[in-house]
């Protein structure tokens, strides 16, 4: 079955790096995603990684994928107050829809 | 460019009343459409998805139903709301293409409170 888990909360200081972790159970995942949700709004895709990749970097964002441990992480360098939001990990398997984690609330302290 | 609309933005309904939430997409044709629910402090739960007019797949048993009367219109309904139906309802669309990451685009959401 499919299950995606994340820690619920992370607090960092402005300028530090943030690392948000996610574990998933379905080894047939093809793509894994990170979405961002700002208060009272819908979700926006931040980045994604194909399952045959180990790492993907996009400006301040670095995604690491460990397929053996079924572990995905999102690192945000030089975290800013505008990065405060809920971050969702999601996986896509054979189905058309995505399976989302419960979301990690990132709080950035000035 | 494509846009996705949801309405209403907020809704307060009594237990046992009916529900109708609407989602429309502009700027694309034959999209896949999805309804998700986000309960307070929890992640997104997929409720329904549709790959075409009149084609609805239900992911969880519940007192909700979905319909797709037109290509770019997706409606979430209930005949009698329960307290547990409270939450943030998100509509999303995607264009399925083999071998691509198939981003899902989300609407602004509807916050439903059942009293």
C-alpha cells in the first residue's frame, strides 16, 4: 500500500538551512514531489525528482532521494521568513493521483 | 494560460444540510480533475478523480459524491453533511503525458465548516 510520512513541525532561524524529511512505502514510485502551501491557499509545486535520480538542485532547494531507505528530503538554503509555510511530500505510483504526506509546518524565526 | 477556480471560498453549513462545491478550469481541455480534503492539522486525502466527462473514481467511502457534467467542470456534493465533513477542500487538475512529471495544479480551496 501507499503511505507517506513527515514530521509535523520544524522551526529554524532566518539565514539557516532547513531540512524537511519524508518517508514513503511504495517502492514503485515514479516521481516524488515537494509542494508548498501558504496560509489559507492551495498548493504550489516547488520541485520534483524522478525516481532514478539521487539528487536535484534548484537554486536554494536541494532534493535528496534515498531509494533503498525510501527517504526523501528537501533542503532550503538561507531560509527566509517568506519560506514559512506547510511543505508536503507526495509520491506518484501507477495511479494517476498523488499520495500526500501530512505536511511539515516550517516556521522561520527572524 | 490555465487557471482553476473554486467557489465558494468559505462556507458554514448546518449538519444534515446539502452541499455543492464547484471547480472549473480554463485554458486547457480534457484535463484530469481531482478533489482532495485537508482536515485540520492533517495532510491531503484524495476523495475523487476524473479522467473524462462522466468518469469518476472514488477513493474513500463516504457521504460525498462527485460529478463532471462538462469537460472542465467538477462538482463535489453531499445530500446530508456530517460534522466530520468539515475541512479545506481542494480541487486540482493535471494533463497526463507519458514520461513526464505531470504537475497537479491546485485551486485556492474552499473552507467548509459544518456546525
